[in-house]
C-alpha cells in the first residue's frame, strides 16, 4: 500500500464522535477520528514499513501520525529521526503514545530520553519520562542502572510540583511505574511518592486535578501485580 491508499482507508474509518474526543484532548485539523483498534487490519496488510511511516508522519494528520508509529521500524530510526518526530508531536497523545512508545523499542532509548527530560520543554520532558515508563514496564530490571533510576526518583521528588503540566503527569507515572515494575526500587518509590504527596495538575479546566501514585501502587500490590512486565511495548 502507498501513502494515498492508506490515507483513503484511514479517512473511511473516521468517525465524528472519535474526532471530537481527540480534539478535546488537543488534536487539531487535519484528522479523521479513527479509533486505534480500527487500524489493526491496515497494519496486517503493511506490517512494519519505515519509509511509509515517515510519509504518514509528515502529513501532519493526527490519525496518519499515530498510524506511522504503528508501522514504524524503530531499529531503522536514528536519533535525528526521533528529534524530527518529537518536533512534530504537537500534543501529548503524539509525544507520549507515538514518539515515546516507538523510541522505547530502540537501543538508544535511554540516551535520547535523558536529553528530552533535561530539555525543560514540556512535551519533550513528557515523552522522555514516559519513554522510561514504557521501558521499565517491558524490559528486564537488569537492563537498568539502579543508581540512575534512584537519582531520577530524587529528581522527580525535587522538581515535580514546579514542572510543566504534562511533565507532571509523566513524572507521576514514572514514580508509579518504578513502584510496580522495577522491584529493586519498589520501597524507595513508595517512600518518594509519600514525600511528594498528591500532585496538582491544571490543564485549563475550571478545577485542578490531583494525581496520587501511591493509591495506584497500592492497588497493583493488592492485585499481586508487583514486578509486572508487558510482553510488547506496541500493541
């Protein structure tokens, strides 16, 4: 399938209700409103195709950009490619669920995510922290430096309350993920989460929202999910 054929199939799958949901979360035109599950039949026809993924991502169409992440070949992408993708990720559903997810399947994931976390740019920070969440939730604990992850927990503790809003979500998710999926630092994560306390986020709504990773860690522990690892990062 070529670019035109994929775009036609995506457009045919678009629904106005889904489009409005995406727009309420930050997506803007152009987009069709395709539910992610509806993309699977197209993926089965194409499998992984990096040149086509690059063409789709470059359209600026949200659904095409999302599908680009589905068919991307992460091993074929360089750091420069990921920099270009994060530059094009204009809201969190792209930065966190397309770019960060794709990056998490590469050997350069930690290196690139570290740079994004240190950037002080909201969606780069969000993608960097979320990339670590995807990594920790999928890869063996032995692949990570315990000292490095511990230092990252300390960084969260010291900066989360003053971080950009989307970064707060990602940093809170990082604490939760360490607490559940990285057993060497479960106790430290719980300690840090208690010291941090509820995290207030405000994305323009009338009321602030409070995130509490401790509640979710305790729920996971109660269900016997400590040490949980996904088989795959991408579905």
